[in-house]
C-alpha cells in the first residue's frame, strides 16, 4: 500500500520510547502523525484529516479524555473513531465510552498485532 493510501492516525503519547515503538509497529499499515501531548495534538489537528485518533489516557496537562473531548470539538474531527491505550483500562469507564463514542480501549503493554487489529476494527466500525 502506498504511503498516501494509508489511513492517517493522530497518535498522542507522552512517553517518547513507547511513542517511537508504536509508530514503528504501525508504519507499515498507517500514516502516523504523533504528538507528545494533548496540546501538541490540538495544534496539529487543525491542518490534519486523520481517519482515527489513538490516545494515551494518563498524560500531564490534558489527559487523553480531555484531549479527545477538545479534538472532537473541532467540526472535522467530531465523529472520528478513537482508541485509548492505557495501563489502566478501568480508567476509561462505560460513561466515557457512551459519551465519546465511537471509542475503545486497549491495555498497555500491548501486543503489536492486537494494536493493529484494534485500529482496523475501530476504522471498520466507523464505516471506513
């Protein structure tokens, strides 16, 4: 698949080593635009048309839920599917899933194939 034909993922993760590893895992199937914070993601989002949002939950400053809420306030990202990656899946409660749908969560540490499958599933569920 040519680089320009791959779905764009806006990925927000404050841990640099995990961010680099995840980008490496995803680069064969997706175009990954990475941000180190929620604020950085908001700065990138205005000029970007991602197919999916991938966010860490626990981050300094804006956490993943606050970042997703702010990103979804942008009209072109309002209904974008999102996947949270977190060491504490229980931090993403059922009320968050209902309020921010479509959204899912994947536990860290993750298996690379599980991450790729979760992203493809989220894109499929969104009709992409």
